C-alpha cells in the first residue's frame, strides 16, 4: 500500500474514532446533567461517585491495553493467539469480580473512609453493578484491540457509539426507580451493548493476516505471564489515574457533597487532558520511536514542547471559561439541586485543577516519549513512588486546608513525576525544555485568566448571575481569540495555513458547497 493510501487510512480511522469519542462524551455529559438535576449534591451522591471513580480509573486501564496489547498480537516472537488473549483478559477480570462483588463492603470502607454508614451503603451497592460493567468494558477493549489489528475501525466506533446510546436510554428508563444507582445501571447497559457488538464484529471480521500466533494449549503459567506482561505495560497509566481515586477518597472526610462536586470538576478537566495531550502523545508515538533511533533527544525535543503548547492553547481558556462562566451557569440552570456554596466550591476546585492539568498534560506527553526511548521499565518502577508522594501530599494538604488542600495538592506528584521523566529521558536538553514549557504554561494561563477575569468583572457590573456569566464567557472568548496572534503566532499561522486549501477548494469547486 502506498504512503498516501496509508495516510488516508490512518486519517479515516482517526476521524471515525474521534466521532465515537465525541458521542461517548456527549452521552456522558447528558447523563451527568440529568443526574445532577435529579439527585443534587449530598452524601449519598458522594457515595456513588466514589464507586464511579473506581470504574473510571479501570476504564482508563481498559483503553490503555488497546495500545499496549496490540503489538502482542502481531509480534512474531511474542505473539498471543486470540484464544490466549481472551483467556488472559478473563484471568485479569477475576480479581475485579472478587473485589467488587463479594468484597464490596470492605472495599467501600477503603474507598470512602469519611462517609457515614448510610452514605457508604450506596458505594457498596454500586460496586457490584459497576464491577460487572468494568469486566465487560475490559473484554470490549480486548475485542477492540483485535479489531484494530484487523483494521475494523468502523466496527469499533459503531460498538462504542451504540453503547453510549444504550447507556443513555437505560438511564432514562431506570432513573425513576433506581435512585442514585441509576448511572451505574446505565454504565452496565452501555458495557453490555458495547461488548456484544464487539463480539459480533469479531465473528464477522474473520482472522486477520497479521495474527500469526500458533495454536497452543492454555496453560495457567503462561496465562499468568501474559497477564503480567499486559498489566506491566499499562501499570503506570493505572497508577497515574489512581491518584484521582485517592484524592476523591480523602475528600469524603470533609463536607458532604464535596466528593460529588470534585467528580464533576474532574470530569471536565480530565476530558480536556484526554482530548489533547493523551491523544497527541498516542498519535505521535510511532514518529517518536523513529526519531529516537537516530537522536534520542528528538523524542522529547520535537514533540513534547509543541504538543504541550497546543494542549495549553485549548485547556487554559476552557478551564478559565469553566470557572468564570460555566460554573455560574450550572448554578442557575440547576438552582433547585445546588446551593450557592456548591457553585463556589465548583469554581475553587476548577481553579485548583487548572494547576493539575498542566502537570497531567506533561505526563501524558512524556510517557509516550519514554516508551519510544525504551524507558517503560523506569516509568513502571516510579509508579509506587508516585502513589506514595501523592498520598503524603494529599493528607498534608487536607490537614492544612481541608478539601481545598486535598485538591490543591493533586499537582505535586504528577509534577515531580514529569520532572524525573524529563531529567532521565532527555538529560542534555532537560533545562531548556523545562524553561520552555514553563514559559508556555505561564503565558497561556495568564492570558486566559486576564481575558476571562476581565469578562467576569464586566459581567458583574451588569448584574444578574446568568447574564453576568454569559457576558464573562463571551467577552473572555473574544479577548482570548484576539490575543492569540500575539501569544501564539506560530500556532495561529499553522492553523490558518491548514484552512486555506479548504476555502480555496470551495471557491474553485462549484459543487463544494453541496
């Protein structure tokens, strides 16, 4: 296949998967809004969202195996047969089932130490439901991995889109009777549909030409080794996302409802990270691997600063708009469910997560660079230290400043982790890159804060919470867009160059408009 054909195929696959991701995000957003309107913010919703955080963290792990396991299906020396891969995923699911079903009570005590018995009971009831969804999503991700090897991206996207729709329908069907567990049943329905369609797609796709693993008897020893290999390849992603689980658990020790507010704020910030740095890092890992062979410094120098700059260009104004305009609008729309103090907490958590976002962007850009350099073992060895530092910082922050201190401390461990990766991955240019990303972080944060801060001041002068928020968002957006040519001239110029062929084609092709 020619290079142009390969590029076209990759572009089509990217568009299809982007559509699937957008559909899932839209369905999640609608369900979150409906959940907020129906149940508000209190200790019982805290209990559910603590269990939901575990589901979210495991979901990230499940998606990560799509990247880490695909080579095992095509590598001639270490290849897994489809049967072995399926058996390995079944083995990984066993401890998940044990923890979330028979051991749901002690697990709920570990996840929500600060909740009352009544509120923690919601956690215990939600865990078996979400545990089933976790297992099915793991197996669905395994199916997506095999389908990706077979270039069946339309099937993958269709399964995830259909699952997202099924989850939304299920939520609407059970929200009146299932109470705070409604979102859990929606996730289970989504997992059932997604997994089922992945299995149908596998049966119809046939055997891929790249799957050359010989048929072997299933042996427990080999299955354990394969499970260790898959878990080892993704353990650092699991540890990094588990930091949020720790933060949320500690937040339950303070005001009722804080864990729910944090869940909504984190949902917004994490989607920004996933849609920018995580996507950029994963899409560039092949190029970084090629560059690392000739010059290891290029794995970091040619990708991390540029990817960070583009990510901050989007994330900084999005978070500023969330604090200045989004949270107040949520407060007006859901005034029956939210107290003004909840909105203030949402704004404070959003502002604190802005600092975490900077560190999270760097981690998600540097991890693929470390993989490209063959330093995956180092990052996995750092995972326990990452967890320990986060626990210490979060406990100290909570002791000093309550829930705000817990959330505010969330950036410390990821920042240190990024610094170690930079120092070990690119020691010759570490100082230069550190200064470059620091300047980029400051200029975008300050620009976004100034633009939306001025918008908030003008909005407050008008009066009326809803009108003030709309003015803050509109004025801040206009000012930020106007400032972009000055704070990011290279990125704006590149964007305009990409748009010119599109407009030129529309002018020269009389059918382009149709």
